[in-house]
C-alpha cells in the first residue's frame, strides 16, 4: 500500500511497463512528491541504494491528464492501472485491489492541485555526475523523449544493480513468492510468511535487502530468493519480543520493527506499514503457537531447567559464549 513518508511524500512499490507495449513489468519504488510536482521511480527505496544513485524514470505531474483502472484494457495484467500523459500511456501494476484504488486516487488528487510553471524548459539530453560508494565520480546518462509535448525522462540503462551487485531489474513476482527450490509440498515445516525486508547489519550497521522466511520454529533470511543456504537462522525460542521500533525516529526510517532475542536486537524495515504489521503479527503468532499463550522466552527456559536437572547452559561474558553443565 502507498504510505506517507517523513517528507510527506507518497511512496511504495509498483510494477511498471517501462517499454511501452512490451508486456514486461519491472519492480520499482515510486515517490509521488506534490511539492516538487513530480512522480519518480527508483530501482529500490533510495535509503537502501548507494548515496547519489539517480532515479530510473520521472514524470512531471503537470503532464498527467488522467489516471484510471486498466484491468479491462490489460486483462492479463492483474491490478493494472494507466497513467495518461499526452500520447504516452504508462501501465502499472499494484499489489492488490486496494493498492490500485489508493494509488489511482493519490495520483488524480496530486494532478488536480498542480499548477504548471511558466517558462518551464526541459533539455533533450542531459548527463549528471554522481558519486558511487567508492567515492569515484561516474557519469549517468539520461534520455528525454518529448511525446505530444510531454517530456519523459529516463536513464539510458535498461538494468541496474543493487549495492550487493545483484540485478534488480527482474520481472514481477507475486508478493510472498517462495524461492524456486522451496515449496510447501517438499518442506517438513510449513512456511508461514516469506518476502523481502531491509535489515540492519550487526557490525557495520549498514542496511541491506534480504529475503526472509518464517516457519513454525525459525525466522531465516537469505541474500535473495534464489539462494539455497540462509545467511542466518533465528530460532523463535530465543525471541523475547517483536514490535514496532520505538527508535524509528532516531534511525529516520519508516516501517521499522525490531526483533529482540536473548543475544541481539534485530532491526527490519518493511516496504509498507501493512507489511510491517503483517510480519509482527505472523512472528508473534508463530511464537504463541510454539510456546502457548502468555509464555515468554525466559519462562520457557526456566521451565526447561526445572523439568530437566541435567541441562546444558550458555553464559555470555565479554561477548564470548561459554558452556557448563548443571548437575
């Protein structure tokens, strides 16, 4: 669902047919900025891209004449709507029916309050310099097509890479789709929820997009949905609580929630408020199903110690783990 970020812009993920009539929809992060009078889209949320990364497309709100449902025009494209900008039509796919309705309404409302600026000029070809993560300057080329008097600005690159070198221009995938090698039919434990979130690193404190998968006993995350081996597996029995992050204002990130375990606090960012609450509800539900209502991780450990006189314990001292056995 589109949401309002800290700069009062409407943001969210949509899939766009960047090449007209190609039938190929690509996942992009859209920002509707009424103050700037523009709709821009990026490979990912700019917060998760290297500093200075440019958008892959933009459209002035002054040139949008109408935004409407296009499910009848594109019956094979689910939850499709169209932006009419002169002779050019941009077809986009929302995540569900409500997402479609909210984006259409937001775009139509934004174009109603936009006043064209007099003497506005657009260059046909521009080149901007930006700084990559290594500090080196690189040139980013743009092309501006004027169709029926409407300037449409896009980068000349058809594909892009994220900060991990992974191609981010893949085709549309249904939300929550499992990796190709994982399905309910061949899993010993059912998958409760799966999808992408952005996670803060434990050492470098940088933010990277990871693919998460929640089952009855663990929360695992992978480098991508094509990886076989998880980067980490978090047992739900070690989770003390999961909740909306109270430090989101300090971190300046929207849709942030935290997972507090016995050894570390994990910070995750979802793509929308609905996704954030969905993850919190799913993880909390899995914990309750595993332990029973009203039983915390501490009470479960205490119950296991009382029920078993000989149990291996773990203690942490100066960041190192040591074990001893209580007889």
